[in-house]
């Protein structure tokens, strides 16, 4: 990918000197791997639409109608609504056709074109224009605060020809920013475009590190945001703690959907226990379920011990309860009866057998014992 951190006088990329990590937040966002790059197509049959990346991973499609020889990472000057802009080629070839079908972009005359490959002068001017973004952001936030508008300004992107600036903001409700546009256009002498983005898109543009220790998915590869419901956490037996389930955008984490289908497939074999299991020992309540090991733990009221049961045993107990029967316990259905044919005095017979064959010790013969000899007369 091309680096947007600036260039030297000889046209070489200067970089941010951050030892492998991007210091500007724009070099590694939404990178793609072209797995068809080693398959060369005839030049006449090559798809003439390219995918171009702009600041903070924003991408759009442009037509290479002049058949310019460009490569992934090259800076190109593209057509804009008014004037021109500079972006970096992120994808080309047949994968662009697939991306257009995925995003439902029609291959018609509405697609803007690529003017030329960016020269050193174009890149230098673009670098100078980008230096206006941060001061403009701070000043625009002050103006919004003075006007008391219920909106949050998150990012600004200047067009390469310095004639237009796009202000990205998020808001919970509709905002009347007509007065704001007049003030911004008069102060910065540019054409102003206000573009509202969602909180997830805002987190993707700003970036950050998630609780997993990696960069946010929305700022590295995820560009299609799907609805995330609290039921996804319930199916995965996760604690319904908003602070743990919410991401940096304040919404439910997108990664809750990643393994949801696997859990739903495994839950098809788990029986639904909507009421406690009835046994002769009492009512057993469901405490925990190991979905992949297919083990369910039950505990009796007032007892801290949990009893693990496999799903086959749980289904057996549920069937017995449905028929109006109760098993003796969670482990067995019937308690084995005692043997009533045994003699009543079984314990006495056991003691008799113990001492019957035991030999008595012979008493010692005390008659042969002699007393002490009398002392001899002297």
C-alpha cells in the first residue's frame, strides 16, 4: 500500500518513521490481499475499474479509461464532484468487479475517471493541504460548541485541490447545521460538505485497540456493519454486562456475530429446560450449560453442589416428568430394594462366626514356678 505520510523532494515516500507501525492512521487501514495478482489477463480483457483508497480507509471506484499503467499503492489523481482529489490504488483486476457486485455498484457512466498518475508536485501540494485538517478540526469544534449543536465532529478531509472539505460528524438526532455551514465556509474559504456517519464508522475512522489487544476490526478490515443483538450474547452464554459487551463505539461488539452460527448449530442438540427437573430428591434447577461438550449442570435448592448430566439423561428425565413420573435421583430412575430374605439376626451370626474358629490361648502352668532360694548359711 502507498504511504500517505508525505514525500521527499526526490519523490520517495518519507513515511512517519514509526518503525513499522503507522503513526498517521492512514497507511494500513482496510488493506486488501489480491490473490489473483499472479494471474495475468490479456490487456484488452482487463477490467478497467480500479478501487482507490483515501484518508482513513475510505474507498471508491474509478475508471481507468486511458489505460494508464498503474500498480497497487500508486498515487493517482481522480475526478471529484468539483475539481480533483488524490488517492492510492488499493485493488485492481477481477477482484474489483466482485467488490462492485458486493457493494451493489453499477458499472455505468456514473463512475468517475482517473486523470493521471500523481506527480511529485501533486503530492507536495496535497501534503500542504492536509496540514490544514487538524487546525480546522479544532476550530470547527469550537464553533459547534458556541452554537450548542447536538453533534460530534470526528474528522475532516480536505480535497487535494484545496477547494472543498468534508466534515464527518455523528449525532443521535437530526441537526440543523445551516448556520454552521455558513460560518465554516466564510472562515475557511472553502466549500463545505457535512457527512453524517454512524458511531461504528466513527470508531473505524478514529481507530484504536480493542480488549483483545488487536486493532479494531472496523478500522482494519471490516466495512460491512451488521446488526448485533443481545440475543447473540445469550446464545453464547455470555454475561449480559454492558461494559463488557460494548465496544469503543458504545454499541455491542461486532465480534459477537463471528461465532454465532457455530453456537446456533451446537444448540440444536441441547434440550430446552424451561422448568426445574422433578425428582424424588427434590427439584433440580439448571445452573450451567456446556454447549460444545453437551453437558448440563443441575443443582437442588439450598444445595451448593452441581450435578453434571449429559443431554441424553436430561431428555430421559424430561420424558419421565412429561408422563407424570419422577426418577429417584438425577443419576438413577429407581433405588435398588434391600434383600428382605436375609435373616433378621444377621449381625449376631456374623459375630458367632468370628469367634467360632478362633483358638483359645492355653493358660500358663503356674505350678512349676519356684520361689527364690533361701540364702546359704554362713
